[in-house]
C-alpha cells in the first residue's frame, strides 16, 4: 500500500499507509491531519480540503478537471500545485508522495 506524508500548516508530519482507491482527503482524515476540513464531504463543492502537491509529483498526481478547477478558485492561496484532496485518488504510483495542507480556515 502506498505511504503518503501529509504536512500541516505548522510543519507537523503525518504518515498514512493508504489503500489504493481512497482519496487523499479520506487518507488525511483517517490519520487525523488537521486542516483538511472537507466540509462538503468530498463532493468538490467547498475547497476546504485544499492542499499542495510538489512539482516533482505533478505528473503522477495529475491536474484538476474543469469542475475541480472552478472550485479551486474558491480556495485560499491557490498555487500551481494546488489540488482538492477529495478529487485525488490514491494509486500505487503515489508511494512516497508528500502533500502540504493549505490554510483552509
Ligand atoms: S471536501 Fe469539499 S471540495 Fe473537497
């Protein structure tokens, strides 16, 4: 199973061993990562699961579709690596991925 590291806004790391097929949002909630509020429950409507993907992982993780892109416009401090974690499905290729949680409040 892929291992994912989440880093919260204070710099604290949280390790998650994740079943492929879960979303990054579900993985973060499962290990209690602060700041992944996920108010809409993963339906791509709130942007409170916003996080940043390092450039080195951009190809593997991919970019947002048009619906996610529109919702990301609601997020605080959108950057080139911004993704909504509810819209990223974990795959085996993501083993070692590091995700930086955005300031979502
Ligand atoms: S949980 Fe609301 S957009 Fe991801």
